[in-house]
């Protein structure tokens, strides 16, 4: 049995805590606000195990200026943050080269191929198996040109054995009658699934972690420079044999204190949840040309997306949530936006769309579990298995080299 400290009580830290407590370790979970809002609360709820396509693809760079100057566009930048963002941006450009994309997609396929098998027992353990809806997802296009523009992504999915069916606009509307008649084409992905409400899953996980005897400490971990010690903002130190860094978008500073430089940004995402949408969707729908999604959650229809680079401390710009609501009206005529709850979350994003999972290249006692970008809910159970195997001395189920912090140099 080892003493393991985990920094971060989002979906990733909690999933790791449950696995490690189950292995018999003495686990301490550290979070400045264990019960407070976090990225893991308000996401779109998608189990997007088909998403082997990285955020940076060849040629995509030419689409970015158009997005940046479109007030409803999927990408926004607060210009004051541009100098700090530059190294990350250069990494993003490099990740979009053809050879890199192949490598990244193969690594993502390895992780995503494990998702269903890892998630099922976790959801069963925390009493949420009936909150997992395995109904696929439907990507819809307004024009054939829009579908053509995404060909490379669909070809990449095909290379990795991801099942999908291209269907006509009429077939898409037969699956989801709430869609506007101007939908020209659709792609149905049967492997995708969604949960009733990501916050509900997070809350059940936190309850299970507490029930498993994990000590929850309300404080911020400030540095892990000294082996066997986690220093807290409260001034206290926690003695441990190993530390897991799972502090989402805040993880880079802790990694730096262990001597590792990682490229990590907050890719802020927005949504609006409509308690009385007055339109019905059966499954998650992806509005591909405008890069946003709608998920039918138990608490309402959630319309979400956007990628805003503004750093970790800038106040949210909820005009982006309202813009998503207006966009949804174009695709879902009759949708009722009244009473919509606006939300922003800090996606922990690496430039190459790969999470950082596994031991620090410098310190065997430090294990990383952050940087899951758009896939943190999807990959939580799988990350927990990989971290658990590492710390419990079990053979790795996957080669962790592509996810090493060492790749940032
Ligand atoms: C709009 C939007 C839609 C999304 N949709 C999906 C989706 O459909 N499917 C999917 O899989 N993913 C989705 N995501 C991504 C997903 O939400 C994230 O990848 C995931 O929540 C990250 O979890 P985390 O535990 O790493 O971070 P978080 O949930 O952010 O948790 C990090 C925790 O670390 C704590 N912390 C911070 N600093 C410290 C410190 N120094 N010491 C200790 N603790 C610290 C914080 O208080 C916080 O509790 C979406 C994200 C957004 C924004």
C-alpha cells in the first residue's frame, strides 16, 4: 500500500482516486474547491469515442482568420493573451502536419478503443449505468461542400476502424425530426454515446470516492518540487509516496515545479442549457460546419461548443453562450431559448490534442493525468486504469510514450 496524493477533483482526479483507493492505497485528494463548479460539470456529456481526429489538421490554419473575425465563429482569442499563447500556437501548427496527424490519430485511437470497456464498470460501480445512453451521434451538414471540407477527418476515422454511415438530409431528419429542412447531409456514428448529465456522473463519483475512504483536503497544491511532499497554499505539506497531477487546465504550474515543461492552455468552451427547449432530440447532434453540438440531457437541451483562448483568469464572455443559442435556432426551428442557463468551462488543451498521461520523465514518483481537451469525460475511466496500473505495479495496457510530458522538450 502506498500513500498517494492527487491534485485535482475533476472527473479525471476522481476517477483516478476511486481506482487507486480500490487497489488499497491510502489516497488524499487535494482541491481548492472540491464541491465547486469545474469543467467536468458543464460539458456536453458526450462519450466521443470516435474522435480520433486532432484539433489541428493540414490546411486548417487558413480557416482560423475567418473564424476569429466571425462573432459567432467557433474560435476566439483575447488579443492580450496572444503573446502567452504563442508557444502553444506554434505547437498546434506543428501538430497539423500530415505525418504528425497520422501519429496523433493512432495514439488517440489506442486510448479511445478502450473507452467503452473501461467506462461500463466505472458507471456500474457508482450507480450510474442507466445514465449512459448508447444511441450514437449524428453530424449534420447544411451543404455538400461542408461535408467535402471534412473529408480528411472522415477518412482518418475510417483508417482507424471507426464505424459511420453517410446519410441524406432527409434520412437525417427522419432520425431527428426537430432538424431544419435545410440539412443537406448527415453522418451517423453508432459508437458515440452520451450521459444524462455530466455533473450527475461527477457527483456520484465524488460520493463513491468519499465512501471509499479517500481523504478530501480543501486547498490548492502549490508545488511538488520536493520528493515525498506536496506543498499546499494553506502552508501545510502532505507526505506521500507518489503524487498524481490531475488539476485540469491548472496542471502546468505543478508540472513545472517538478521540472517538466508542458504546453497546456485553457481552451474555454461555452454552452447554454435550455430547461424547456420544446424540441426533442434523441441523441447528440453535431452541427459540423459551425462546430457546435446539442445534447439531450436529463436537465434540458445543452447547446455547446466554442474555443476561446483568454488565459485562466479572464472573466467569461457569456455573449458566446447566447450566440450558440441563436445558432441553434437556425438548425432547430422552434427551439425555446427562454430560461437558458449559461456556462463557461476551462478545457485543459494540449497543442497536439493528446492528453498527458503517465510518469514524469524526471520523477518516477510523479504521475500526470491532465490535458484531455475535448475528451475528459470520455477518457476519465481509461485514464484512471492507466494511472492505476502504473502506481499499482501492473503491466501497462497501452504504450504511454505518445502521452509523455517529455514530448514538449
Ligand atoms: C463546452 C465544453 C464541452 C465539452 N464537452 C465534452 C464532451 O462532450 N465529452 C468529453 O469527453 N469532454 C468534454 N469536454 C471536456 C471535459 O469537460 C474536460 O476535458 C474535463 O472536464 C477535464 O476534467 P479534469 O478533471 O481534467 O479538469 P476539471 O474538471 O477542470 O477539474 C480540475 C480540478 O482541479 C482543481 N485544481 C486547480 N488547480 C489546482 C491545484 N493547484 N491543486 C489542486 N487542485 C487544483 C480545480 O479546482 C478543479 O476542481 C467539454 C468541455 C467544455 C468546456
